[in-house]
């Protein structure tokens, strides 16, 4: 079983990273992430599970609410960091944009970031917790899954140690609620909201005549994620633990 579970992880890891190979074509990227869910379902069945619900995607009372609250929190924390950077002159804008230019691309981004966030949460948290939980403690699982999350960003490993710190804090932020509830919906929401703002900021220049010049340091985002981690940890303990069933 251990070997099968490990091979299953390797398969899912390879399928997840297929999106990095297809270039910038949004249709191909979207197809890769949709294909991930198909493969994850097949892998789960081959391992004797009921499907991806075994990896934290089970339906339960409050799942939609947790997803929405998580999304709003992720969205607000990243947006708040941007607002501070704008107020301090770290982020400046050049050019203009119209609502018509960005509405459809933004909707596409929201859908794409949901798929990318959910698939990565299945891979680095749901799957890891499922097959390591009988072997190590819950605290160790949180740390191990966070390390796996860092390593899953292999294309950012050369970006420097501040990026590693940032990714590790993100891993903790998304793993702790899952460790408390064993449901991924709140985690996916937080991840999804953060990624929506991040992708929009990075891509708006390709969608319109507006350019964002961002001189925000990595340490600003690290501080933001640390605050996000603390908030999410307390929220999960105080509210999610008793309301997620």
C-alpha cells in the first residue's frame, strides 16, 4: 500500500505540473487542471478509496460557507497588503484600463485559480494527510505537508530564501485549518482568494493598457502571510472545529 500510495503521488505530481509545460495558453492550462481531477479520482479508486472526497473534498454541512469565507479572507489579506504598498508608494500605476477590458479575463482567472488552488491542495495536503496520518503526529503532518508544498513550487526554488520562507508560511496557513477540520473547503477558499488577487495583479498589464510597477519587498508579503497564518489558525480553532462536520 505504501508503494502504491507513493506511486499515486508521483502520478498526481506529474499531472499537476503538466500545466507548467504547455506554456501560456489558457485553454491548455485549464485542460491540464481539469485532467488532474480526473486522474485524482482514478488514483483514489485504484487505492481503494471512494474518490477525491477521501482527500478532503467530501461534502458536508457548511462546506460552501467555509469555501466562501476562506475566499474572502485570502482576497482581503492579499488586497490589504497591496493597499499598504500603494499608500507607501511601493506600487504605482501607469496607464488606464476599462472595465470592459478585464471583466471576461477576470472571470476566467477566478475559475482557473479555483482549479489550480484546489488541485494543489489535494496534492500537497489532502493526499499527504491521507497516507501519512497513521504514521506521524498531526503537528508533524502540518510541517511535512508544508515542506511538500514548498517543493511543489520547483520552478521557484531559485528565487531565493525569502521565497522559501513565504511558501513555507503559505503551506502552514493552508495546512492548519485542514488539520483541524479534515476538510479542504476552507483551505481551498483561502488559497483561491489569495491566488486570484496575485494572478490578477500579475496579468492585468496583459489585459489592458494599465501597468503595475511593484517594488514591494518579499518581506512585506512574508509579514502579510504571517498575519494571515495567525488569523486563520485562531479562526479555525474557534469556529471551524465545532461547525465542520
